[in-house]
C-alpha cells in the first residue's frame, strides 16, 4: 500500500504540472509574429484609410483592369450554390 501511494503521488503531481500554463504572458503574444510579418510586408499602411485617386506611376491600365476583373470573377458570391455535392468519407471500405 505504501509503495502504491509513493508511486501515485509523484505521478499525480506530474500530471497536474503538465496542465499548468508556463506564463500568462504567452497567451498575450499569440499572433504577434503574424501581425509583425503583415506590417513588414505592407508598403504603405496609410493607403487603406486614404487610397490614392490615381493608379501607381508606371502601371499599365489594361493590366490593372484585367487583374481587378479576375479578382471580381474569383471572389465567392453568397448567392451561388455549390456545384458539387459535399461527401464525407470516414475510413476506407475494402471490396468496393
């Protein structure tokens, strides 16, 4: 009985220690790397709030129009239905 308790107490302590968070500061930093990466890749952060009236200098108007047309064509529309039925397959069945 004593050996069981001596083995059970450290095992329970290790189990409880595994569930404890290391620091509450880790949760506040989740996503920080992604936000920093987006900020580093943004050329002009103020452009979203105050977009320029003219296209960038040196830009080809036809190429820009084509890019925007392709963007509008590829964006999902809520009124469109799924063309293919959704099938969920769980596991593989042999013999079929």
